[in-house]
């Protein structure tokens, strides 16, 4: 472990120098990637510095215990030794977690797709509320949240929404949100007061860059058409809406929110790259089906992962058995208890796997 930590320190120092170089400063894309890597390594480096400092203090306390002629000083040194040992054990565990091989997508932005499922109009209303919930969470994280495409229902809900979330470690925090989210409550349209159960699906896709997914222009069919729905003068008058079909996989993406055909095409390509990357990853992982089944939330959208019960003000995550009676706060973006618990759970599972492999 120490050799790996020293290598990380060395790379961190190299990046610190590189970030001030004119070459990197003149390349925004490369600078952004280097800055993200620098921030990630900084967390490990700082924890390692704390670990080394604690060990140096421990050595001093041990020496005082062994050499002092003053019994009171030896007792003080013993108590300090025990306290330092506990802190070192904690720092050691934290370092091991930080050294777990990370998902290469963890640093990426996210394409978030939310779709109404079973439950009719009530599902579309819940889908709209979930978009707002993730928007509020993104705001708390200081991420950028942009709705790329939204299909509204007649009562103000959303049949489907596609969102781009940009920021620091977005995918690492949101990747466990993929799956079926179930809501239990009395719909506004229910006169008898009966509780209904509805559901929506959430898909969290790491945004793929052009270098990640190579798309042959010959494999694309691009159609333009008039945008529809509420809007300004461009609606139904100009061919600003874009539909891109990836012929080999029959993947279709449509965008019409922008008045500019070029902007709609750019957004559609971002979503298409993310979907194709997911498609390729699923193909590659078919051989590891048993492992994927053990990883709850890895993208299986047929599995219920969380229930939101409005009558009891309760939210339950069925993967880790966590229930919180603060649904009102969760719907305002208070997702940290669930996201932190899920990250910790899968980190612990990974540590167990690594320990068995070792």
C-alpha cells in the first residue's frame, strides 16, 4: 500500500506543476481533465499526510513510554499512544477505501433519464416531482442541471425527461439511482381517498465523450422536423427539431427544446453517445451476468429500488434496508443519507471482495 501511496503523491506533484503550464492552460478540455484528476488525488494525498503525521506522533509517544523515568509521564504517553493508535486505525481504513479501484466513469457528467411507468397520470406527476428533487440535490452539490428534453402530460406531469448534470464526481454519487422508484399516496384525482401505487424509471448514464464512443457518420440517419408544443414563433414554422437514428443499434434520440437546429443536434449527439456507451458496456458485461445480478442498482430498470410513501412521510431503499421518515426533506433534494449509505455499502462490498481475492 505504501508504494502505491508514494506513486500517488508523485503523480499529484506532477499534476500540480502541469496545471500551471501554458500548454495545458491553452487547452480547456485537457485542463479540465487534469484538474479533476488533481482534485481526486488531493483527497488521498491529504489523508496520507495525516496518516504519516499520526505515525510520527505515535513513535514519539512510544519512545516516551519506553525511556521516561517519570511514571506520570509514562502514563500520559500510554494514554496518548492508545488514542493515536485508534486514530491511525481510522485513517488506515479511510486510505484503503480511497485506494479501491474507482469506476472509470466516476468523474463523468451524467445523462439522467426519467420516465413515467405504471400508474397513468399519477406516474407523470411523480416523474415531474423526481426531476425537481434531483434538481434541488444538484443545486446543493453546486452542479449544473439542464433539462435537455421533456415530454409533458396533460395535467402538468412529465411522461419523460432527459437531463444533463455537470459537475464534480456526478456519476460517482448518482450511479446507484438507476432503477424503478415506487410512490404510494392518494392521487389528487382520487375521490375515495384510496392509496395508489405508481412507478417511474430512472436511468443514470455517464456522459460519453467523442473519444469514448466513435460514431461513424454513415451509421446515422438525421431527420429534421418542426417542433411541437408550447413555444415562440419558431414552433411549427421552422425545421429546428432533430431526430437522430443510429442504424446499427436502432437507437433513436429526438431534441426540439432549442430554436436552433445546430443546438438540438449537439444535445441529441450527447445523449446518443451516452446511450451507445451503455449499450456497449452491457454487451461486454453479459459474460459477468452473475456479478451484475449481485450489484443492485447497476442498471436493471425492472427492479424496484426505492419506495416513497407520502402518507407515512417515509422513504425506504430496499437494497440496503434503509428507511427514513423525512420524505418531505428528501423531495427537497435531501438525498445525502441514501447516497452516502449506498456508496459506503458498495465500498464495503468491494473491500470484502478484494480481501477474499487477496
